[in-house]
C-alpha cells in the first residue's frame, strides 16, 4: 500500500484556490500510484483562520469546497476541514473516496495556549477516530488524529493508545504545527515513543507555509511499525512524500544546522507574507549595523535582489563607516541602494520645536525625532511605490524597549523580531560561512552596536550578558528570583524585568513578527499593558 | 441580615495594594453593620490578568494576599481569587471568616470568546457552589456563582437552577463584567428571569475600573426574592452598596441616557489608563474637527483641563476655520494650546525625496507625510515632557483604513476608536446639551469632515450611509450578502467589506482603544492579516 503525504501551502481564506491546489496535488499523488492521499489539518481554509471561523458564510464555503473534492475523489483521501454539527463547530479529518465523504473524525484535544485558541472556536470531539477504509479490496483500520491529539501528555486521555485499543492498524496524524527551533526533534521523539508503544506505523502530514506571525515548516514524517523513519518531507517547501508500506525504505537524514533552519524559516516567512498579501518589493533602512544587514540578506533570499530597496538615511551623528558598511552590503547583495540624508529635516523639527523645547536638555526626544524621520521616509517610499517596509529590530531590543515606536519599529513585517541579539550574530556569521564570502560586511559584525542617534553613542547594554537573560525570562519563562538564585546579577535582572514589563505598550503596536522560538512577542504572549506585578518590588 | 457589595477598582498585578484596598473596604462595610461582605471576581489580582496567570510567582503572591485577608477576617467575606489545586488553576470565589478560609467555589462556565480567554488559563470547576455560612448564629446556604455562570444560555448546564436545587437560599454572583452600551439592561433582564424562576434574592457584585481596552462599569445589583430591585451600585465609580435583606427598600432608577453612559465610560477609561500607567498629562492634536474635539472634552473631564495640551499643526492645506475652531475649542475647555506649523518640515521632506519621487504624481504618499510629521511632533512633546499622546480616530475611519499608520494613529491610548462616526456626532451634541453651552464649537459639528491633507479635500464617504453599514458588519457581524439582501447598495457593501479586510494590518498596529460596544477592534476581534476570504468575490 502506497501512502502519499501532500505537504502543501494553502492561504487562509482562499478557499477556492486551496481547493484547486488540493485537487492538483491529489492527482499528482494518484499519478505516482498512491492508494491513500493525506492532506494537513484545516487545509481547505488555511491555519489559523482565527475569527473567520465565526462567520457562517466562511464555514458554508469551506463545506462546498469539501463536497466538491469528495465528489471528485476516487482513491481514498484524508483531509482537514471545519464542520458544523448540531450547532457546534468541529476541527475534523474527513475521509473521502468513491465520490463521497466516507467518514470523519472530530479533533479531541484542542490546544488553547501560546499561539493557539482552538477552544474559542471548536468543540472537542468525544470519540476516537478509528476509520475503516478499503484499499485494493483489503480493509484497513486507520487511527486518525489531528495535530494536538498526538501531544497528549498534559491531557487526561492518551489518544494514540486509545486508537490502538480500538483496533487501529496504522496511525495518521494531520497537523498544522508551527515551526520553532528544534521542533522537528520534539516531533520525532514523540512519534518514535508512540510507535514503540503501539508497534504501528505512523504517518504525520504537516502544513507548510507562513501565516502572519506563524511559519509552518512541513517536514512531514513517516515511520514503519518498527520505528524506522521511512519518509520525511522537505523543510519549508511544499512536498509530496510517497511511502510504500509493503516495501518501506529507511531513510537517513542529515543532522539539522540550527542557524540554517532558522534562516530558512525566516526566508519562507518573508516570501509568504509578501505573496499572500500581494506585495513583491520591499524597502528597508540600511544603517550599516548587523540587524538591518541580516534582514536584508533574508529579504534578498526570499524575494530576489531585484525586489529589494535599501535606504541609508544618515544624520550628523552617522559615522562614515556606517554609511560605507551599508553601501558595501547593498553592493554585496546586489540590491538597489539610495542615500537620503535627514539632517535638514532634523534641523526643521528643531526649529519648529524651539519654543516648546526651550530650556530643556537634549535627550530621548531629540534622538527619537531622527528615528521617526527615517521611519516616515521609508513609509513615504512605501506609499509611493507600493513597497512593503521591513522592520529590522531584534527580540532583545524589543524586550528592553530599545527601539523607537513609529520610528525604526515601522514596518509591515518584523523579520528578525524573534531573534535574540546572540542569534542575530550567529545567523550573520552562518550567512557568510554558507556563502563562502562576506555577504554581510565583517565590520558590521565586529563593530560595537550603536543606534547613532547622539554623538559617539553605543548601545548601553552588554549583549553577551543581557541577551541570554532576556531569552531566559521570555522564552524559558524563568522568574527573576530563579535567575538570581542561578547566579545572575540581581540589579541587572531587576532592570531587565522592569524594562520588559514597562515596554509592553511599544510591543502592542509593533509590526507582526515572524515566530521562530517557543515564545515570541505577539499573539502567543498576552501580557497586559497596565501591569503592576513586579515580583522583586513589593 | 445586611449584605454589602464592595464595588471596587483594583489594578492588575498590584496585589499588595489591592489587598490593602480590599481590607479598607471590608472595614468600611463592617462599620456600617454588614453581616456579609462581597467583593468582585479575581479582585485580588485584577481582571483580566492575562498571561500573568501563567507565572507561578504571581499565583503564589495572590495566595499570600488571600491568606492574609482570611486571617484578618471576622464577619464572612466573599472574594475572588485564582487558585491552583492538583496542578490545575481555577477561578474561585472564597468564603472567609473567623480568621480562616471557610470554603471556596470553582467557576464552572469559563468564557472563551470575544475579549475572554479563560480556558487558556483556567480549568472548569465541576460542582456547584452551595456554601453554608453562619450569620448571627443562623445558618444560611448561599448559592455562589462567578460572572459567566449567570450567562448559561449557551452551555449545557443551568447553574442558577442547579444551585436552587441544591438548597441555596440566596444567590450571590461575583463578576468582572465589562461595560458596553446597554449592558446593564442585559444583566437586569437576565437576573430578573433567574429571580422569577427561583424565587430567591440575588446579589450581583461587579468590578469597576478600566484595564487596557476594557472598562468595568460597576452598577452592581441586588434583588429581593420577589424580583424587586433593592440595591444598585453607581456607574463607573467605586461604591459600597449595603442592603438589609430583612427590611429591603425597593429603589427606583432613572432610565439610562445612552450618550451619557458611553461618555462616562470613556472618561473612566482615560482616567484609569493614565493613573494605572503612572501618567498625569495628555497631549493631542487639535485639527478643529469633531473627532479631536470630542476626544479633548473626554480628556478634560478625565484628567482636568490643566493636564491637557492641545496642539494645532497647520499645513498649507489647513483652512482658517480649522485653526480657529481648534483655538476656540481649547479656549472653551481651558486647556493649554499651541500652534506648530508644519509647512517648512513638509518642504524639507519634499526636497530630500525629490529624486526618489521624480516623475510621480502627488497623492497618498505626500498626504501621509503631513500626518506623520504631526504624529512625530506629538511624540516629540510626549518624549520631552512625559505627556501621553491620545489618538483621536473613530471606529468608522479605523474600519475603512481612512487613517495614517504612524501618523494620526499615533498614541498611547485611542479614546474614541470604538465610536462610529454617527456616535461621535451624537456624543458631541450631548456634550454641548449637557453643558448648556457649546464646549465643542458648533462649526466643528456642522462642517463637512475633512482630513485637510490636500487642497479642498473632504472625506470621501457619506458617513450617514457608511457608518451604519460598518457598524452592521463589525458589531452586528452581518455578512455582506445579508446586508445586500436587506437593501444596501451592493457596490458600497463590497467596497466597505474589502476595506475592512485589507486594513487589518493598520489596526494590528493601532493603539489600544477603549471598548464600549459588543465588538471592538482589539483583543476581542482576531482576524488574520493574510486573509483572502471575500464572500462576494469568489
């Protein structure tokens, strides 16, 4: 029996086009001899559809698409869709074949944490999904599960065991599981455990493609009943994985290079955001610093150098090396480059504010004016030429509030906002190593980071110390007390904790940022702005 | 028996201060002879605490505060707090007295829709809360419920009936129920039904105060077993409602004036956002238009005229009447007023962009530059003087995307972003009627709305038609097809529907806006940016 996993990239809400894509891949799978064709979770509507699920017209249109696919199905197909029954909405896996819907399973475990809100929309199914299908006149009982059903550790029931107990002969899990660093290993470890517990082969079909902040990595998996890996989908690309269960061929995969995976995730994130929102060209400010340099590389690899516009916007505080580094980068990457000096505009702001500011010392207000002029210039180019602005801030800065709202935070998409400063360096070095040449000028990597908004300014943080502490607090969700007990400097921990808390208001207005860690700023982290909880300051 | 409802205003996360406030109000209630003192839902930590609930140190500190309150309790007290038991977190009502926790009830119905995410944090309780307490050596069985437990229409179980069946002799509901227009009537109608079904007296203690986007209105309620209203808390103010159940006195309330309620809600929203984030002064752009005029009035009533700074920022396209109207408004309200002309800065932007823009026609890019200069000037004043910027856009504009991101959308708080243009007019007229003089210049109300970003520009919408259609789509969640069936212009409906969809990206970066309707843009409406669902364009 040949099973095909169709790891495809739908678009949220594009029901008609998703249906056509499914139909096309279904045919491809049949053409290579598939006896059973599997698609990911909610693939007809895209994931996560969020509040579109509250619209009855949306559910109806999804149902019509499913009916059409079922009516045109010959060999069995398993496909995810939303379905209303007795007033409740369910996240379902439909089995179609012979021109009809044969059966369906309603997802039992509904993730409602981090970026997931499934209980907001769906009711849980109450019975496990052992569904019998006929393949070449032989009947086989399939144990159907949907995404979270596999991750049953924190739930009262063990879905996989229960499927086995109810007679399942092989497991199929259809997923929309977002990427984050090391997620593949998590999935492999878990599935290998399930296979060793049940002795059943296991097919895991994951979505690919990006949706707002989320990046789905594909990397579908197939294991035989002995726990051998017999199929794996590409990372960050659509793929058709076909596995012959009667003659399985074990495959060997190369170990992941962490930086490569994260980088490729971001490339897909940028490409899909542009394609799916109907943009093709990007504009970004090039400061000569490492953040904008890495962002530019990712943009070039996602959209092509010919679609990237780099803008240097020097002020009186910009150093010569910054302008040089920005120009060298643009040259290395082959992107269009222009310089728009902002000194005269800064001067005019100073003039009109003379009376209001008289008697005050120059400080943050004056610095931010420069950042906001730059942000406004990028938006002017964006408005004029329909280029989408990429913002270039990293996660460490965003945590600390070391960024200007309506200034350098401007953008339709924040490309590296889920990368710590440490990871920005690691990925930049990887970019150069991978290319075999310095795409990113070595000076941008080695010089001390500076916002260059005041004379001889350098960033007021030791990133080697601050960046890991921010990661520990945000991603590992460690409390300040824990970190101090582990030996971190108490005053520094207090300061970082306070900054993370009081800068929530900036992040609330930040551009959507591509998520590549277990806890990104954005929809998966919901912290109030008005928040007086400070463990260390009673 | 005298029951006291303490309708107080805690701050999210300020556990120590909330505990002290509770203690103080508890004493006040005892001083006026209360035999039972009731506080709102989750009052020790504030509502909604969002992801603070995921922090173990937060839950621990809340428990310590509860223990302290219990240890110091004499007469019985009912109080809301989060509580972990066997690894699960519950939203609980604790009954304390005689120096200890006597008993507790775990909320059964957990709202997970619109602005609510309770399943993200809490497990549901499984048994109804009939709790016996002793008052003046008499035992009484109280039917305890928490907020959503009352709104059981869409759930499988009827909590109120079940409490009665289990022997409850009076009902107490502790709530954190956010305001929206006409919410009081919804609550009254529902409670009156429950009272008439059970014949039991009903005490409803609601939170008051604002938290980020949400405004809690108080307006606690008490009914005797015959369905007569015997107590009602003030709207938008802390209040101690004391009701003698042995000698209940029916009260008569005045019918609501819709505009007054909404206006007062917004006043509280502004005041609490400032107080709870540690700000006292506000700055806003005064264009002479109705939106900024109404926002200024609200700000003055919330913070005092002496704390409001109005800024006119005329360009070459600003009409004389606009500048006059802005100045008259500032004079009427008694707020500080300054004018900062932006023409020279606009000119400099034009100069530095000459090469980039050469050969293009003037349009949105040039218009937005003006809005962004204004936004940057307000932020400069904000950064310099620690004034918080108020943004002044209304809901109709925000829906249609008729606003400039990083321009007039700038602000720490969006005051009227949940008011339709129709409501902006209604409230402005009410403001003047109420004052008996024109606080808002009549010209601002009567002239055609204009952004004044281009020569002789007026807003390209007939708000009398567009505003109700936007409300129908966003608040009443009507589909375009339904609206067309009801007689709306199909082309206009398509255009509005499309604009609402494609401008999601702007709203994602908008300032938090005060919610006063059943469906506001913000945390209660989660629509993807990448969204190709367009019912009318297959």
